[in-house]
């Protein structure tokens, strides 16, 4: 029997009945479930941003207390050096 004598298969879809080309198998429920199972996981609800600790972008803009104290100590040390005139 030749390919022209074969009746093409049909597939029911949401858009209605669709004819398939010869040699093309219809998509089964197993195929559809396999695609869904292979898809990456997605959250069920909207995710909140992690604005705490290491990931807090606002915190990175703040001045570090230790660095500020060191800067103040350096400024105080540079201002308290005696001048060449002895003042």
C-alpha cells in the first residue's frame, strides 16, 4: 500500500479536529505530561525579594561603623601632628 492510499490520522484539539500528515503520530496525553514533568519548577505564589543580610541592596549603601571610626581616627591623628614651628 502506498502513502497516498493511507488515510491520514486525525487529532482532536481545542481548535477542533486536525488532520495529521502521513507518518506523523498524534500527540498523546503521555507526551504532554512528559513535557510538563521535564519543565523547570516554578513557584506557586509570587516571591518576595530577599532584602536582608547578604542580599540587602539598601544595606550596602550604608556607611560601615568600623570604617567610619577608622576614618575619624585617621583625621584626628593627621590634625594632631605638631607643626614645624612647634605649635
